[in-house]
């Protein structure tokens, strides 16, 4: 049972890391403004939920890599982190 939890935790942490990388990539490369300017615009417009949902797209790639490698428990951790990201996005957007 401990090995299963460890694999799920690894998948969860990799998913959180992929989302953080997605935020960084969006802020650094896909925005037409600088990093600090973009972050300030996100704060002013209260666009955290939108940015987080876009940044979670790399999770899809990570999920399918784990499925392809037959690492189902890690894929389950990615799925759990994606659901958590969706809930956070919902709260930030509508509450």
C-alpha cells in the first residue's frame, strides 16, 4: 500500500511542477509583455484562474506519457492534481 501512495504522490508532484512550468512559459514566452508586467496585469485583472487553467495543459502530455509507460498510479496522481487545479480555477473564477 505504501508503494502505491508513493507512486500517486510522484505523479501529483510532477503534475504540480508541470503546471508551474506552464505558468512560467506563459508569462515568459507567450505574453507580449515582460514577466513582471504580465504578472501585474494578471493581478489587476484578477485573471489567476484563467492563467492556471492554461498552464495546466502540460498535464495532458504528462498524463499520456505515464499511461503509455503503463505507470497507472502516477497517471492517477496527475489526474488528481488536474482535478484539484480545476477546482482551484473554479473557485478563483466564480467565487
